[in-house]
């Protein structure tokens, strides 16, 4: 995510308020990402596949989020 944020910052200039709003939204999104990953991997609690599914879910959601942010701010 930091790479995407740096690339985005190099392309456009966000005001301090916009950056604060993005930071707040990112913190909410991180909570969503982690809870979604927990729910998706809960079926495999204490199994060897639990961590694999948890990390896979986080990665897929992070990729989606990067595209959302870039598409929103690059318009």
C-alpha cells in the first residue's frame, strides 16, 4: 500500500484535508480487511490452511483497494 501511496503522491497533490481523509478511510479499511480475512479463514481455525487463507484474503483485498484508490484519485 505504501508503494501505491507514494506513486499516487508523485502523480497528484492531495491537500492536507484530503490526505487526512484518506488516512481515516485507510484505517477503517484495514479493520475491514482484517475482519474479512478472519471470517474467511475461520473455517480452518487451528489448521495449517488458516494462515494461508488469512494472508491470501488480505492480499486480494489489498490489491482491490489499490485499484480503488488509484481509480478514485486519478480521475
